C-alpha cells in the first residue's frame, strides 16, 4: 500500500480506536515472512515483540533501491511495519536517510497513542532501516 493512501485513510478516521484497528488491518495485509528470513541477523533488537526486518538492495551503485519485508508476532507492530514499508520501501539509501518517520508518526498521532515500549520498538525499527541504508551506500549486495 502507498503511503499517501494510508495517510488519506487515516485522515478519514476520527476516533483513535478506529485508527488503531486500521493499523492492525494494515498489518494483516503483510505477507508472512518466510521462515528462512527469521534469522538472528534480521531480528530487530530493542522491541518487546518479536520483529524481523529483511532488506534487499538492488540496482547499480548510482541508482540503488532498498526494499524491505518484515513481520512480528504482535498485530499492532505488524501494522507499524506495514506503514514503515510504505514510508521507506523502494527508496534509495540517501532518500531513506533524509526521511523522518518519527515526524510522520507524530503527524498521524501515533506517537501519542503508542505505549513507551511500542515507541521504543518503533524507534528501533526505524534505526535498523536507516542503518541498512547507511550500509547500502557502500555495497551492491543484499544487506540482510
């Protein structure tokens, strides 16, 4: 799903409970992460839930793009992953590093409604994506 579509849908929902259910619904739309990608290298540290993010770098060095797949054992976290994939997926490493997902989550009101543990987990997922982008600036192969 595209970020603009998610933001538009989010705007239509006035009640936080409806937004919460929508985030969970977004997570249900994620394809399950294949078992072979549930590795220690793909596990995101700093999350209360089990979270895995796998990164694929493609393209030549001047036009590299990063694509992500992810999964979690928690429904709301799967939804947060779906939003992050819409924010960062298919972008170049430089563009990823320039994108402020924290500001977007504040704009959506998510930062006000997540528990501190979920907020910390979200920050860990964002940092993992940004770290993979920094790594990709010097590599042509799969990061994770």
